[in-house]
């Protein structure tokens, strides 16, 4: 494990202003100050947020992948460890771009997940001693759907001693090649789009969980002797959801998103505190939401987690960006510092 790893690693990423924001002379108020800090200049005040690593608007997808530590997570999964990587932030802050990429903008814009899959298949031993399987589920309104099954039935969450919490009957697809893995990714993303269209809601209101299981096989290649896992999570938009009137968000949708994001923050915060004190975590509230139940395996014990806080630099989103950064700080259990007051 590289020295930079603690149990939880919190990263910040600011996207650039978009074309339409530049066209309307939107002001950028969030920027990277240094490799480990971001600043927000708002209401005549400059606030500094310190994380394990920060990425400014000029950091491209390649550099993000190389410097985020995701490669180390894949390496660890190959040795039987479990890991999770979350993208958190308001809708439009760059979560999907960071995790999946934006293929409409060219091959260099590919995100962390497809890059990780490519990397995994590049470093897999060629002797067939490791197998890769993937599942892709969606959590919407406290319901769990299998994104690899076009038949959208609400799956039950079960618990067993060996497997922990899991979505019962979700497909776990064997991937022999990187092309197979990309196909799984494409199919799941397609089903997420279709599903949200059918239900007449925005996919930004669901959490998408893509798990990559890496199994070390015994010499006969019949049984797994250890299973590593990395789960990537594109979280629902964290923006303050008011009610059904303004933006078509139902009260249950809002409550469900708030509950799961709150529970996730509380779990990460409990783990960060324990790691800082060098103690085993106690009373971690994994069971407080379906999201944290499904992620328990990837956050407990020796597992490592990475929270990527995505923010827009635009002044009109200052409050949401601040809320995102405060959430990320709470996850690390560190408070923000006023950098300077500008009167
Ligand atoms: P979210 O998933 O948080 O709703 P998106 O990932 O869809 O947000 O990003 C919103 C828009 O911003 C998209 O058009 C996306 O291509 C663009 N974008 C986000 N992050 C970046 C970035 N780092 N560089 C360039 N464009 C970005």
C-alpha cells in the first residue's frame, strides 16, 4: 500500500467553465490553490479547503487517472483487497465526466472507470489465474435495479455471513477481455438511460454502482482463493432538493437521496476518525441506508475508499460548491479555514 493511503482518501476536482458559462461571462470562483487545496472566493471571503489531493480545471482525464490513486486501488484488488471510489457533487459538477468520461468530446475524455478497466486487463497475469466479473446496479428511491438486466425488477438486498450485503439475483458477468468489460459498461449505462426515460426522471437522481470482482483462482482455475473488489459509484446529485413544484423532484426522491448521502458521509466520517486515531472503527452506521449497506463490504475492514468531490467553478453555484466541499471535509473530519478576508 503506498504511503499516501489512509483508510479514506478525499480528493477535490473543479471542472472548467463550460462554453455556455463562458458565453454569459460567468465568473469562476473555485480554483486549485495547490496540489492539496482548493479555494472558494465568495461574499468577499476566500475559503481554503484542504484534501489529500486536488485537481484544478486544467487537469485532464489522463492526469486525473494517473494521480488520483485509482491505479493503486486496482493493484490492491488484484491482491484480494476491497476498495470503493465515489464521485460526489451537485448535478452538472462533473461526476459522470470524471467516472465515465464524455465520449462525445473525444477519446482523451474517457473517464476513470474505462481507464481502470483497461489498466486492469493490462496488468492481469496472462496465465488465466485471475478472473474478472462485473455487476452494475442502480439505487433509485430506495429501490435496487440491475442495470445488466433490461427487465427492471426491484431487487431485494440480502445479507449472508460470507458475502455481506448484496443485491439478490443481480447479474455478475464474467469478462474475459477488456472488450467484454467495456460492453458491460456500455450496456449498464444504456439501461440506466432507458430506465430513467421510462420512469420519466433524471438519471442524476439515482446512484449507479459498478463493481469489478477480481478473483485469484486455485491451480485448477476452478475455485477462487481470494476475491478483490473495486466498486465505483456515480452518486445522485447532492443539490438541495426542495419539493416537487420547482424541478419535478418528488418528496420521496429527495428524502431518499438525502438519507443515503447523509448516511454515506456519516460512515466515511466514522472511518476517517478511527483511521486518524489509529483505532479500529466502532459503531459505523452502515445499516442506515441501502447505499451504505451495499457498500459495507467495500468500506469496512481493510478496504479503502476514495471520495472525489466534484465542483463547478461558477459563481452562481457557489453555495452548492461550498456544501460539497464541506461534506468532503466532514468526511475527512477536518474543518475548513478562512484563508483571508478581503474587504
Ligand atoms: P454530473 O454528472 O455531475 O451531473 P457531468 O459529468 O454531466 O456532471 O458534467 C456536466 C458537463 O460538464 C458535461 O457537459 C461535461 O462534459 C462537462 N465537464 C464536466 N467536467 C469536465 C472537465 N473536467 N473538463 C471538461 N468538461 C467537463
